[in-house]
C-alpha cells in the first residue's frame, strides 16, 4: 500500500508542477502569462525569460495570473526580491487577474505589500483570520 501511494503522489507532483510561461513584448511592457503552479524554480525561470527583454529602463512587467492555479509560498521571497531589483532600474512589476487565493499566499510573505497584492474580498481576510463567511469563528 505505501508503495502505491508513493507512485500516485509522484505522478500528481509531475503533472501538477508543470509551469508554463508565455512572454509577449511590446515597446514599454512585457506581458507574462503564467499557468500551473508557480514555485521557486518557476520564479527563476520566469526571471531568466523576462530579463533579456528589459533592454531599457522604465518597463512594465505584467504577470497575468488568469491561469495560475497555485503559488508555492517559497516562491514569494523570490518574487519580492525580483520586484526590488526591478524597481532599482525603474521597472514596475504588476499583478493582473491574480485570484484572492493567490494574493493571500503572496501577502503572507510580502508583509509590506510591495507587490500590491491585497486580496480585495473581505471573505479572504476572514478566512486568513479563521472566521467563516457568516462572521462566526
């Protein structure tokens, strides 16, 4: 039984960890569509794919999270550190269509809200505090 469980977990991990990054570049912006699970390695791949497209200062990097299913909490440090480096070169990192779920994961590491990822639904903040949607703990 434990052997079967291990195989099943390995298959799920392989299937679920696929991170797809699609990059489109305009004159003043780099649009990055993310899908799958963004983890620490995914952040490194993301940076390596975007960095060559930042030839001049003042670019906007837009991370589209429409198809992003999960953010590994260990990836948030890399995103925050990358944002700081980008700001040093007058670039701006923006999150587009990130779900409240993803923003809640991000805000647990990004206490200063450097990425501006504030979940905009009161129910999200209640869930973080352990309060149900009807206000009862």
